[in-house]
């Protein structure tokens, strides 16, 4: 996926718009999951934009720049429409209402540190020239070319008329799904960051399991 603004026109299909949107989001998540190839997180370079074409205008790539802080490296046109300006280089939190940004930052820490998949149900309240909007944000972690979990493939869809930009969303509900660690050939569980689960290896004096409370 080249680092430029991406957009796509979704061809019409039978069924309601909501049904098609739900189908596209399931396919979006399924494609990311298929690119894991038995690992916890796929690489950024493995993502082919042609495989997520129905949601390209809603898709983005975010880069972690600090714990709880990400910026948009690539963004579909729908995100620019919601903000009323070019959003590439902006913090992803720009789409979140100020009162919910601390909670959003904690969710971002989970995405990159666990790592975990994140789904947010969103709502933007109505106002002058701004009809009420609902939305869904999905954030799926990726490894950079260096191997660290510092990128994420995301998708932001909204339902309703955008009206007067910019639109920011409250978090109605959040779901964090920790990713299952893969199993190495030696039978040990590989944890994010290349660590080995101490529960599957002999206890060492440097592990927390070695410590005991003495009364």
C-alpha cells in the first residue's frame, strides 16, 4: 500500500447498505487474520490494498509514535470527509471527542503492547448543521519492517449524513481482543516482542515466579 490518500468506489450489490457494510467489515478482518500466517501479527508489507478494495475509502494505516499516541500515515477519503481536511499526519485521536481521548489512549496501548485487536462503537452527537452519526472503528496491529508492533491497519465507517465538518465521536462501547500467542516448534509459547512464556520453561531466578513473599 503506497503512502498516499486512498479511495475506492464500491460497486452496488444486492441487500441493504448496512448488510453490505457489515459484510465488508467481516471480510476486512478476515483478510488481516489470513495474513497472520500462524503468527500473532502480520507485517505491514504483507498488506495488499487490492484485498480490501471495498473499504479503501474508509481504511487507514496508523503509526505508533508514543504509548497511547498514533498518527495517520495513510488515510482513505472518508476520513478526510469527516474531518473536512487532509488527515494524513494527524493523530488518530482527532476523530475522538476530547472527553474520551484518555480512554482511547489506553485502548491504543493495548493494541500495540499486548498486542490486541480493537473495535469501537462510536457516536457523534447532532448539532447545528450536523446530523447525528454513528460509526465503527476497527484497529488491527501490524509489524513494521523492523519487526516491532508499531503500525496498525484500521477502518472507520460511519452511518448518517456527515453535515458540517469536522465530526468527532464519543466512544459508546469498546472491545479489546488480545491475540493468541503462537506455539513454537519446541513447545514454548512465543509472546509479543520475541519473549518466551516462563510458564512453559524452567523457572529462573530472574522470573517473577521465583519470588515469594516471606512473612
